[in-house]
C-alpha cells in the first residue's frame, strides 16, 4: 500500500523559495542521500527518513550516481521507495542526481566527458525507475575536458527530456561564470550550484556567492553541519554510533581536536541564547545568505530532520550575533 502523506504538509508557504531567478521553488531544507541510503544501511530506516521528510513539506531529494555504498545503491533504494510509496506524488517531488566522480572501470566512467555524463544519466534513470530527473548536475569540473563539452552534455540532457534543469557542483567562481555563459548560449540556463559551505568552510564567500547572485543561480550548500561537527554530537567526546566512530571516511576522529570542540561549545552557548540547537543555528547561518535557496541536510534519524526544520523558526541574526560567531571561528 502506498504512503498516505499528511494533508498539512504544504500549510507553511514560507518553507519554499524561488531558486535563483527561475520559477522553481525549493524547500528551505532539502534531504540528501549521500549517507544512510545504501545497501549497507537499514532499508526500513531509509524509507522512514524519506517519508517523514515528505510529510514535513520537504519535496527535494538529492542523490548522485555514486552514492551508496555500493555506488548506485542509493538511487536503487530511492527508486524502490518512490515506486512503492510515492509514485502517485511524483509531480510533487524535485529529484536530482549527478555525475562526475568515479562510477565504473575504464576511461569513460569518471569526470566530465559527454560520453560519461549521458551514459551515467541513463544508468541513473534505470536505477531510479524514472523517465527523467528534475535536476542533473555536473558533480565536479573536469580539467581535461573543455567546459563547452560538459555543458553541452547537460544541455542535451534537457533537450532529450531526461532532465528538466541542470546544475553545477564544486565549480570555482571563474568556472561557474564560464559554465553559466555557455549554458545560456545553449538555451539551458544553470539553475543551481552545490558547494560545500558551513561555518568552518567559508570558501564560497570568496567570490562564488557573488557570482551566483549576479548570474541568478540558486545555491544549495552541502555539509552545512560539517558532517555533524556543528551539532551537539561531539561536545562530550566521540559517540560510538557517530559517523566519526563508524565511518571515518569523511569525518576523521583526528579532526575533532580540543580547539575545535572548544569552538563548538562556544557556538552551542550562543545557539541556546537564540533558543536554538547548535544544528538549527548552523543551518540558519547558512540560509541567511541571500544567494542560498536551500540547505542540503543529511539524516540518520527521523528526529534529526524534525530538529533541523526548527532552524526556520529563528532565521535572522543580529549584527552582534554574527560578529560573535566570526570571533569564535577566528579562535
């Protein structure tokens, strides 16, 4: 039996914001399937996360061809959930996928060639059991492929009906400017850019956010909680069930230094003074940027999605609060 969504999921119109200068609105928080949706994860929990997010008004689900593990399994599992539970609600969903990192053996399974991107998109659609994705990304720039070829492949994906919009991820300000120009000339404007952006990683402030605002491209930061560092998970050490403890590929225990924990504790105090959890404040801090349309959250528990949405209850910062955050981050 398919899922019966709660009828109140769209009661808050302020949850949605136009993506750049496009007509597409995205929820202020989107759910990413980078972790916790592969074949090594509990399928029932993965399903619960997706359905609870949808019931809370989160309509955007972000994947990539290599998410798992193993690579591809997050798309396969999401496709199963779509078919069983949300098939009747496909037109209420924004589903994105990407290609750009290693996916299969040989010279055509990586980077940004037309061959790789379009073959990968076809594979993604089969795994997802979909005719099209809403957004298809170039996951990273390819130094060995002309940007015109990569952008041409994205534009072809739209012309062929296999994607509705296109996006970029991990592109520099200069690369983004050139890519946006090429896509405009091809009649397929760039919709969105996905950079890493959080309190400990502020590189997008060094030109990228300005480019996105000028070009009318939306921004969807990934890792806004710094792989869990910007939560209360590590205030008293490394929990046994935390990412740093059981999957140190992305957050290594040695990254959780005494100095870093001291900063996190100071940020936590400031968040409590704002009536928020640290995670809520960290999300609000990212979302305060005018160029940012939505923040891409991950979750291993339903309660984390529910808590993260609390960021929208106090989205503004005083000048003093921003100055205090800057001072803490500067050490």
